[in-house]
C-alpha cells in the first residue's frame, strides 16, 4: 500500500509536468529546399492563424512570379500559446526561414542576436519609419521589416451620437469627461467596456503613452532601467487613474464585465455606446460586420491634460524576421525588399485596407482608406506620435490585462493596481536578465 | 514462492516500458524539482534557490490561487457528496423510468468541459443570459453571476457540481446496491422507518463509496483548470484564479522557472491534503 502511494505520488507529479509540456507541441518544419528541377527556392514562413493573410499572399504570389521564390505558409496559434510555440521552435532549432511575429518587447524577448539574421546593412532598411525600425531592432541592429501598416490606440467614437448631442472631438481629458457626462445624461452608454475579454481593458492605460512621455520624456528608459516605477510617477500613474475614473463616474455600459470585444464593436457600430477605447486593428472587423455604419465611426487619440500636447500613441506593426540558420539568406532578403516596396505595399493594401498610416517612408495611400485612418494622418504629418510603451521598453508584465480589469471595474484602486503591475513587471525584467533589477 | 514459480521470461522484457517510464515520467519529475529553483528560458538557466517559491507565495496575484483553490475544492466536493448521496438513494429505488432518469443525471459527465463552460458563461450573462431572463419573469433580479467578484467563484463551482454530480451519483448507486437485503429485513422486523433506513444503514454502509467520491472530487477540485479557463479565464481580475490557472498564465508569460515552481507547490498541496484525508477516511470505513 505504501509503495503504491509513492508510485501514485511520483506518477501524479510526472503527469502534471507532462501536462505543462503538452502545451508546446511542435509541427514538423520543412526548411527551405531547392527544387532540383526548376531551380525554384521555397522559403517557409511561420505566421499566426489569427491574422488575415490575403494581403501577404498577394505579395508572396508576386514574389513567386517575379523572383521564382515560393513561399510556403505554416500556421501557428496566436497569443500566449503562439509565443510558446515560437520560443520552443527557436529553442529546438526548428524555426522556419521567415517568421512573422510581434515587434517590440515580445520580439526582443526572443534573443534576436542568437536567432535572427542582422539586416541593418541592407539598403531597403533605410525606408522603414524610425518608430517602426526601433521596434524591429535589438541592441541597435535591425532584424525585421514591418509586416503591415501602423496601428493606433485611442478612442473610436460614434459620429451620429456626437452630431445628435452637438459634441465636438475632445482635445483634453476634461473635455472628454464632460462629453461623457452629456452622453450619459442623454441616456446612452458613454464608454463601452468589454472587459470580458480582459485584454481590451488595457487600452486606456496603453494608449496613454503619448501623454506619459509628454510629462516625463525619459520614462521608457527609466522604466527599463528600474529607475522609475509607474505607481510613483504621477504622469504614468494617471493612465491607471483615467481607467478608474471611467468606471467611478459610471460611464460604462451596465454589462461591461460580460461584454466581449465583438459585442463591444457591435455596441459602437449600432450606436448603443458613444466611445470605445480600442486599437485601430478593429477596423477590418467593423468593415466586415457593419460596413454601412463605418462612415459614422471616427477616431481620436486619448487626450491628455493640455490641448497643445494632443498626440497619438501608435502601435508598431509586427515584423517579418529571417532565421539566422536559413539556407537561403539572399532569397530571404530579396523577399523582404519586395515586401516593403511601393509595389509590395500596393498589392497588400489592395487586399487589406491599412489600419493606420504606412510604416514605410514615401508609400502613398489610396483615397478609399477608412475614415478613422484619415483622422490619424494629421498626427503623423505633424510628428505628434509616440509608440506605445511596449515598443520602447522590453519590460511588459503579463498580468496587465487582469490588473486593468481590477482597476477598471472598481475591484482595486488605481494606485494599488499600478503597484501590483510594478511587481508583475519585476518578474519580467528578471526573466529577461535586465540590468538594474 | 520463487521456487514454485517458473520464470519463463527475463526481466529484460521490462526494459522498453521501463525506459519510456523513466524518460517521460521520472526524468521530467526530477527535472521539474530542479528547474523550479532556477531562472529558466528553456535554453538557459541560472540557479536562484527558493526565490521562485517565495515569489509564488508572496505575490497577491499568485497566492490568491491558494484561497480560491481551497474554497473551490471544498465547495464542489461537499455539494457533490451531498447531492450525489441523495440522488443515489433516489435512483437506487425500483422505479419504472429508472434507466432514463439515471442517464439524465449521468449525461452532463459525458460532455466536454470546455463546451459546458462556454455554454454556462453565455447563460450566466447578466442581462441577456438565460438564467437571469428566466429569473426576471418570476420577478427576481438575478446577480451578475460571473462579473460580481463575491460570487463568481461560486458560480463556476456550481457548474462544476452540475457536471460532476452524475459521476458521484453512479458511485453512490453502486455502493448502495451492494448493501445486502438482510439489513433492510432486519430493520423491517425491528420496526424502523425510512429515516432509520437512510441514516443507520445506507449512510454507514455506503461509506466506501462516499470515501471514493470525497477523494475523487476533492483532488479533482484542487487541480481543476479547464472549467475556470473556459468560463472566466480567472477573471474578473484574479478573483476566480486557481493554482492551476495561475501556473498556466506564468507559463504563457514565459516564466518557466516560476511556473514549474507552481507545479511543485501544487503537487505538495495536493499530497499534503489528499493523503491525510485518505488515511482519515480509510480508518472510518466499516466492513459489510
């Protein structure tokens, strides 16, 4: 009996660990092989199965026609599961020739020096916008090209409701709050909360980075070096306070904890709510489901304290990176060069309308871009943009969605939430082995 | 004994199974104890002693899991035992439709946990969900089952009970059916009523069944993950996070050392609670 129990104990712990490992199954990778007969080269490309690949496929079809370089797509899950898969495949030397992945902190956590090909010297790298180039680099070396256009984080608003109530686009946080008050008085939902999908709760915090940097221009560096904490930096703490304020003043829809992302978009499009703080990647989904309402949806950046400092927090698109151990580095570079050219961009944008301004210098947009994207362009033209914090600092705690839900639903106060996030971040910094932590 | 047994096979035949068991079970187990004390990136590691354990036990977003897990395990276990016992007594009677009713009770056990979780999450929507719409008809304003942090964990536990009570019932039925008729005859001769039948015969003599249910339900509750993940993903905030869901999130976050430490802790917690409970229950068992 004793022995049986022991075996049971050993077995159960082994089963637990096996369960953990089961999360990181890996597919067989076909690394690019030269087809003996035709001389055609095949590059394998790992992409997540959440994104619409029509645009990318249009470009790779053209590459196949032009350079005789075939692209073979391999799909992986998105989100945390996809991160695990990518990390496991890199760790086991099983990576594809090309890999599409997030830029910024997530990319930098992949140990780029060891895993990816340095393309800093390539001429086409010069055409990448600086904000994007920085997020595709690690220790001053560039490793990737932007896989799409910029995105922005801010507030979508329903123009019909604005017209009805005679409101104007707010330039300061106080103006936004007084707009909210009027919308609430008119019996509508002022701010749509969709915290059932906890990641949506982070948007107000993340999209505030332009304002944070206005007040504390070196915050990203100080934050990375452990010299500044969110809870102790008034400018940064105010991002959490804004999130809390929206809840405290009762501007959210009643069922904000049971509403998910898609339901949030529906409320915005159907005019049930006036504002939805969200990233601009929501536009294609709005187009797909509510095409006739799309013209009524506008966009403004999350405003700060002063109207003069009104600017936009942008998200750098994910990148395409080259495996350091690829057998076809030259073909991969050719692939990239075409991808970022005007021709490549045109092919891409013809299939998928850009969700923000282009990440390549000098690329022209066609006239039929989304209205919300047109709302963003002035900020790019006047250089009033800043990347979100996750593109400036490798430090991003994994529990921000849950903490944001707590702060945004009154479970905890802004200050307590910021303190908890500072602790969460500490784990990440230690895991990355950063100096000063 | 060995002299009497003619061993016709050598022990080498055990080797293939032994190797598989060693490589896939024993080795990872030993390694997990080691890696729980490291800072680990899958390719590289650094020994940091007990720091992971300290982090896990001190950080509020991590150690909330202990409280929740205990509450969850106790609530689901108690309800499964109580409901399972009553259903078991009811379903071991001679009714015409007994086969049908028994399958009805057992049916939820067969469903996929994730599907059950998603379906109930929809039904528990505060304004459009089936449950609150039904309550509204009879004039009750239903709570926000999964959004209100004071009841969210209990809502998930109730769904777990709904899904798991069928298994408990089946075990109880088997236990009750194995009680010999003699006891009931003796009771009838002594003039006992049906309460006596339940309390003095069925409850003590279905003890082995009850012990199995308690152990299975309790360990199941301690390591529960899928239902919580399908219904709330630990939210709102961290209010329904269990140890297992926290471990999963740490793994997703890339904290491999920390999540392994969590697994070691879960292993210790399960053993520390389950073995004494098992020993205690076994002592109380009576022979038929």
